[in-house]
C-alpha cells in the first residue's frame, strides 16, 4: 500500500510543476488550451498557478506525512 502513496505523490508533484510552468509561459498555455478536449476559453494564469501550487504542496505533504505523525 505504501508504494501507491509515493506514486500518487510523485504524480501530484509532476502535475503541479507542469501547471506552474503553464502559468508562467503564456504561449505554451495558449497552445495547450487550443488542443484541449475541454473548451475552457478564459482560464487565466492565476488559476493555473493556484492549481499548480496546490498540487505541489499536496504531493510534498504526502511524501512527508509520516515524519510528523
């Protein structure tokens, strides 16, 4: 069971870093949003930055959860 925790945490960290990169690079964000199957017209950089930071903090929190418990 513990290996799945680390796989999930690593996936969250990767997703968080990707979303932060999308928030900081407008041209890349526009290219990804044009090819997205979900039509989100005005999803701004603040939304990507917030989602990226949230996923990154959750992934790091899952990694270090056992240290403090």
